[in-house]
């Protein structure tokens, strides 16, 4: 069945006769354009193929969910390698057995849809984050990992192509009806914008131009920010460094939900609302948890962003602006790609605070799924993170890992033991910058 679904999507890629007349709701716009019909048709069909490609990857992610009987990520066992177990063998009961054997709390899933989560607080620990020690051990054993650090020469060209694609898309959506604006914002534009936020994530680690050209990385991140619609990159950099340095740090790591979020969003319906509003929480939470002074770079980010927005509005009207901003908002909420927000650090298995995902959606997310590897070596570009796992497989194969971001979202909503409180927190000592 999974193969049949994938074949249907692939067929929609290659179906030349249908593409000849445009692509659905956008075809009327293509044929009303004043440019050469061949150019308009080729560009429009290219946008459709991009949308279908992201849909194909999502279907493959769903196939991994369906083909695996595991209700949770693969779990490491003290005596048995989880990687040596076939997914079909690692059932929910086996996972619960592992938890009982290791003295972990087992939460039974409630049959009452609206029942509150069992968790009433974060998981407080009194140990340092594990990635610092892992990094030291791995570099001592595999010094060749250092060769992976540095700039990714292809990143800037990929980002440039994405920004150009979204700018061209603004031209094609200017005459669409509002319902199709929202449709394409979710199906295509939002996926590109979400991918750009993850490019900005990579750029924040100076992997576009290298550490010696840190200012160029900051300016390039502002350029990558343009299709997102709202200024984001400069503030993200300011807080993201704390996320790595003080992972789970109380009052320092703004990636962790607040107590109010954990207390209130504790039922399936409320967790759906929380997922939908997740972009707002990410934007406003730092102002409450760890407010910092506004920097000149943030002002520049805002000026450049609003100038771009005004230019798009002046040229093509309000609809392209709605297309960009709605896409960013929708695809950072309930969307297959946004599953990475939950998959990365929410505690699906007690004692583990970072999880990797090795599925197909990494193709359009700069390998952000390789998240354990990323926290072990933040200065390695996303394109090279799979090489870290190849060099030191024993450090990753026995760790819990997710097989589907769509499944992650499903479990987050309907599993009473998982919610905004499912995060590890610790008290951290401030480190003085040199």
C-alpha cells in the first residue's frame, strides 16, 4: 500500500499531458501573464513539481510510520542494541517492558480523549548536558571529524535559489483567489519558508562563510530571512547560542515551554491549539523567559525585511504578502516538517533529551533530523552530519531515534504522557564570553 501511494505521487510528477495545461488553480494565472507562455508554463510547472516533491517526501515519512509497528522511537536497551532489532519486533509492549526493566515510569494511554497528562512538571536533572562529554570522547577517538567542520560552499547557492523561488512565486500568486493563496502557502510556500528557517539555523553556526567571516554569515541570514515575511534571523542567532551552551537551562534555554504552557496545554484539543500557535510562542517566549536588549543587527534585520515586504506589496499587492507570512505561520504549526520541533528534545523516553530522525524529510530540512549529531558538533554543516554517524556509528546506533515526524506529532497530541512539560530542565551556571 505504501509503495502504491508513492507511485501515485511519482506519477503526478511525470504526467506531461496534465502539466501542459498548467497546474490547477495557478493555470489561469499562467495564461493571463504578459510574459512568454513557454516561460510562464515552465516556471509554473516547476513550482508544482517542487510542491509534489515535498508531498512525496511526506508520503515516504508516512510510509515509515505505517511500516513500523513501533508506537515510540526505537529505544536503546542495556543489553540489546536497538539498531539490531527490526522495527516490527520493537512493539509498544516491548518498549514498556524496557521501561519497567530500567526502573522508568510507564504511563498508560488514557481512553478518555480529554484526560489531562500525568506529567505536572518538567523532568529536572542535576547533571550537565551529555553532548559536551560526548564531543570530547569522539574527537579523541576520531580526530578526522574535525575535517568536517567549516563552511559549506553549496549552502549560499541553495539559499539564493530558495529566496529567488519564493520571490517568483509571489508574482504567480498575485491573481489567485484567497482560498488558493492559503492552499499554496501551506502546500508549497510554507515548506520553502520553513526550510529557510532551518537554513538560517545552519547559518547561525557560521557554516555559510566560515567563522572568520562571521559578519557575512549574519548578513546572509538576513537575506535568507526575506521570504519568511517577518524579521527573525538576528534574534534567532542571539538566543540559539544559549540553546546549545545551556541545553535545558532554566531561564536560559528559550526553546523550553513555560510553566503556563505546560500546565494549560495538557489535553489533545489544547495541544493541537498549542501546535497551531507554536510560531507565536517561539516569538514571544524569549521576551518572558530571557529578555535581552535589542541589537543593531536586529534593527537592520527589521529594516531590510520590511523594505522587502513593501517592495512585494508595491509590485504585486497584498496577496503575495499573505502568501509569505501565512506560509511561515502555517508550516511552523501543524505540518509534517514542523514535527522536528517536537522530535528534537521532547522526552519520549525517560532520560533522553535529544533525538535524531533519519527519514526522507531531511532532504528539504538541511538534515536537521540529525539532531544528536548536530548538538555533538554544532560547527559541522547539516550537509555533512550523516558523515559523523558514518565515522562513529557506535555513538548513535544505540540511541533512541524517531522514524516519522508525522508520528511524532500524532503521539504528542494523543499520548497523555507527552506534552509541553515533557522536557528536561537543569540549572546552569552562566559562562562568561571571552
